[in-house]
C-alpha cells in the first residue's frame, strides 16, 4: 500500500493562495488531505539572481496514480509561472492512514 501513496510538496505565494489551491484539490478528491505550513523562508536562483522570499508550504497526500492530475491542477491554479510541485513516494507508514488516503481520493 505504501508505494501507492505519495506526498506532494508544493510552495505557494501566500496563505490565501495555499488555501485556495488546497481546497480545490480536496474538493476535486485529487488529494485526501493537505497541510498548510505558513511562512517558510525560501532562497533560490530566479532569472539570474538569488531571490529570498517568504512562501507557504502545502503538503498533499494522494494516490501516486493521481500525481500527474494534481500537478496539472496546481499549475492551472497557481500564480507562479514555474511553481514548485514535486511528488515524493511513501516508503512506509501507518497502514490505516495510507488506506484512508486511498479511500478518500478518486
């Protein structure tokens, strides 16, 4: 079961955007749950220089098979031209929780 579930790590501009994206993903049953972690510091290269911003982190739980749909949905909802959206496979975890994620997604 663990290999069938993924976490998606997504950054957003602010809490409002993170909540809008998270709610859309849950309502569409693309993910079972999102966690929103407010105000993370980010340093990164962008357009030839180092940028430093505060962002918001979204961690979404879903079936691995839905990751491409989640990525497409986030890209369509996101304000960034190149949003950070990466899927991370689950190696092991609470079997009851992983089963719940599978049941609550399409």
